[in-house]
């Protein structure tokens, strides 16, 4: 089984890199399909850090913040895991 990890984010530049690295380290059975960061319009460099760390990115560019449930659903809809 291939697993996707969905991580909603908003202005998490200081922690998102470590979070993504932790997910990669935990994948000892090589079951990770992807890590999908769903960014809620961050104004810091969260997206850049996440890209450099190897995650796929979905960005909310509407100018209006979404609920965490909406972010999770968007990530699940775009996940590539089983």
C-alpha cells in the first residue's frame, strides 16, 4: 500500500522543513507515495521551504483563508496514494 501524507499549513516556514523530514524518516518500509502540503495563503516562505524539502504543494491563492477541513479535503483529493 502506498500512503499519502496531507499537511495543512499557514506561515509554518520555521517548522515545515523538519516536519517533512520527519515523515520521510518514518517511512522505513518505503510506503510513502507523497507528502502534500496544502498552504492556506502563507505570507512567509513556507511554500519555498516545503518545495525544497521534497513535498508537493497545493496553494490557496484566493485571498480568503479556508477552513482546516477544506484544506485536508483538497489534499486528499490530490493525493497519489492508494
